[in-house]
């Protein structure tokens, strides 16, 4: 079975170092990875927008 490849977009954002470090530490405690957490958050925002929610 072959996996379907999606075209990806690299994004650069500026975040205070201390905030990023704390965020990464919080996600590590939950067993999550920053990149995947950001993707999931973005997908949730898009899904809620499609449903007409904030």
C-alpha cells in the first residue's frame, strides 16, 4: 500500500524563546511534538470555521 504524499508548506513564525521552551516542555509531558500539535491546531481551526464556529 502506498501512502499518498501531500504537498507541504514551510512556515516561519517568530515566538519568544521562553514561551517556545515552556510550550515544548508542556507538550513533551503530554507525549506530543510541536510540529504535529501546530498542524492539529490549524486543522481544528479550519474544521470549526467550516462548521461556522469560532
